């Protein structure tokens, strides 16, 4: 069509087993004024043939065939080819609710200051879903506003990539980068660093497939240590850019890992806030361990709360708010 409202960006490689259901979910969208730009990244199976067959019968679908250059290259290639003012992401493993485009377009029309929106997801197949993914899905469902997206951005990626719908000009200005860590999380954190905001439609609009073929299962760039490296880099160049010292709340495994990652970037935990009685009064890597009650007497430095578990983060947030500290300005939650 000549003037689509939204371009659907769909990279694919060797996705013949799942692509038909993905394309079917796109074709049945209640909002029909879209184009789908499918980038076949050097597939060796029937992915390209399946895509071209659909495109021959529906002019809203376009297929771009490239050599196997990788996901980041496929995303950037497809992004340049998108013509609509808004770009929605989906992966060939997944499928979308028939109201997905309509609801996200409505959300962006209601809040034009947003750079984009995501949505909640339902991860499948349910029978083999590990506890960690169930917890992640539940955490995602707890994020229902743009403010919560911003507050949670250093905990994990608060909006799954296949749920995004963003203004095309924003995506083009940022682009996708290959830094050896998740390209979607990196883009999201750069968007916030540039002053952008992301909202969320609090409905499960994308079915997100968990399978051994997913990049997060098989590519080291999506391992926990690379998520941590990405997070630490953006903390160092964002909230900690004007301070080499900071206050770290939490020194369990999560806090220790983040301290090491930030230390490698020249950022020092000058004080550690802890509840563990055996640590109080100790000095760890030059940082004195103190109780939360000592926070008002400490120098005014950024506070990073790095603990595992939503309950612990809620308790820390409550304490910080009672002290008059403002989240995303005076203190930040990470994991």
C-alpha cells in the first residue's frame, strides 16, 4: 500500500518451521494499514520461499534477501527499508495478537511524547517453561506505565524487543549496534540516555516462543555476563557520568557482580549499605559497610540498589522514598 501507518520489521534466518504462524498473525491484524518488511538473513531452508509466497499474494509484504550477516545487520537493513512513520518489531519465532497494532497505535496517539511503546508477553510453550522465565514474565506484567519502564530499565530489559513499536525517526537516529551484548537492550538504554521515554500497553499482545534456537539460548552475546556488561556501561555513562564514586546498596551475588563490572569502568563503590550483621563495620574493597540509617549522613552521591528479587527492591524503594530520595534521579535499581 502507498501510505502504511506502521512498518513491521521482521528479520528471519532458517525460520521455516515457525514463520508461517508468524505471518498468519500479521495478516489477521485488525489494523490492516501496515507493511511488513521481512529480511531473510541468508537462510538455508525454505524461509525465503515461504516469505515470497506470501508477498506474491499480499502487496503489504516485502522480502529483502541478503547474505548471512547477522541479526544486527538484518535489523538495520530492514529499518532503512521501512516507509511508515512507526516501526513495529516481531521475530519469526513469535506471533502477535490480532489487536496488537491497533492498540499500540492508539497508545502512541494518546501519548505523542513517547518515543514508542511495548507490551506484555505470554511465553510459550508453557509445559517446558523454566522457573526463571516464569518469574521474568511475571515481572514484565508488573510494569504497566512509562514511569515503571524507566525505573526498571537497569534491572532487566523491561520491554521485550518483539513487542516494540517506535517512531521510525527515533530508531533511525539510534540504529542497532553490535557491541557483543544484546542489541535491543543497548538500543533501549541509549534511547533513555538521549531523553526518550517508552510506554507500555499492559496487555499480552505478543506470544514469545522459548526454544533452543533462540539467540538468548545459544549466542554468548545474550548471556547474563553480557547483559551485566551492557548495564554497567550505561550506568557508568549515564547516572554515574559525573561521579566516580557511588553508594552501593546490597552486597549479595548481584551487588558483587555489578561492583566488579563498574570498577572495571573506573566507578568505585565508596560505601556499601547492607543489613547483614556480620558485614556491618567491615571495609570491602575500600568501602565501609553501613546500615541504611546511615544514608542521610553519607556524602550526596548516586545510590545504586543492586539486589535480586522484586520484594527486596520494593523494600529499598520504600526506604529511599522515606528519605526523600527520587528514583531515576538520586537512586537507581539494578540487578
